[in-house]
C-alpha cells in the first residue's frame, strides 16, 4: 500500500511536536537556580558593601565627634594653658580616632571664647594643627543657639574636620563621589574661674 504525503498532516505533526517541546521546556526547571543566583548575587553584594560602608562611616563620624569633645573637655579643666599644650591636642585626636587614620588634609582649630557681661562673645586666643592662629584676637564669635545669651563665661571651641573616603571596592572612582569631610564643632564651658589664659598663643 503506497503512503500518500499530505502537507496538512505533516504540518499538524510539526505543530504537535513544537507544542510538546515547548511544554517540556516550560516544565524543565534545570538551571533556573543558577540564573536566579546570577541575577540576585550582584544585588546582594552591593547591599552588603553598602551596609558595611554605612556602618564604618557612622563609626568614624562618632569618633570625630568624640575627639573634638575630648579636646574641649581637657582644656576646660584648668584656668591656664600654653601653645605647646594646644599643639599636643592633635595627638589626642589621633588617638581617639584610632584605628582610623588621621590623614593629611585634616584641620583642628582650638579657640578660647570669652563672653562679656553684655553677652558679646569674642576670640581670646586660637591655635590650629599647623601652630598657626586661625582667628584674630578680639574677633566676634557667633555662639550656637543652645548657649546664646550666656554672660561672663568662657568657652573652649574645638573644630575638627577629617577627610573620609568611602567605596572601598572602587578606589579609582572620582574623588568627588567617594570623598567628603567629617566635621564636628564642640563647645565646653570653663569649670572653674573666669577665663583660660594661654601663654604663647
């Protein structure tokens, strides 16, 4: 008996085979885990690195704040200081910030602020990390809102600013994107007496 070729039957057979193949392909889950991992893994790595960077940045910011407060705290315990003593304060900040590095480009400004009976605040003396005088004696000082109105007092103001670099996984990224400064200004009032004198300032 001779078989007669029918284009219609052949087309139906091919269509059925195609549907069967697609059906089997749709049910085949082999390799799906690898594909899902390839999609999710970069997102998980980015989330981990970001969380690490944020936690390190917060820790560094806290240390900068503590370092500035420590300097003011130490200097307000006595009624006299010297330029040499002020120059050692950069070592104090370095030790407080450890194990982070106090890299080049940091600034440390320590200022004695006298407030007269009328509430006017002026610079009594000042010293920076380079043994310079960042503010002129007698220059007016604007006190923060929480201590404005104080009269006949003496404050030590410490301004510490430290450069900080983020994105440890991308050190070659533009410095404008991965570097900024962590800064803190601390005011501490004199604990005894009426002022803090500074010899050599």
